[in-house]
């Protein structure tokens, strides 16, 4: 009580300083949350990549994906060159009617 009466002009400065510290703390927390979100996204992406590598290491799946990747690459690089599908051509009857990319 005596401190409040003896320094009446000092309290506005004190509260202003506290308010500034709170603002700085809030900004730091927001920055840390953004960094955490980025880190969680990277961790999630690396987990997906690891799972994809495990799937691709399986030989039967790998052959199918290799064909699909080669189909995609050849169609996107040169639409006139389209590989013949390894399955029966009846399931790909609309294959030749794809529009050019």
C-alpha cells in the first residue's frame, strides 16, 4: 500500500512494460506453433514416403507401378507414343481416345 502511494507515477510504466512482455511472449508462442506445424508436416510426409518405399519394395506391386509410371511419363512427355498395356486391350478400349496433353 505504501509503495502504491509513494510511487503513483511509476505504475503506468510498470503495466506498459508487462503488457509489452506479454505481447512478445504471444508472438514467440505463435512462431513456435508455426514451426511445430511445419515439423509435424515434415514428419507426416517422411512417414508416407517410408510406407511408399516399403510398398515399392514388393516385387509384384513394383512391376505394376513401374508400368503405370512409364505410361504416365511417356504420355506426358510424348502423347503420340503410348505403351501397349500388359492387360487385355478390351479393358482399355477408350485408351486411344485420350486427349493430347
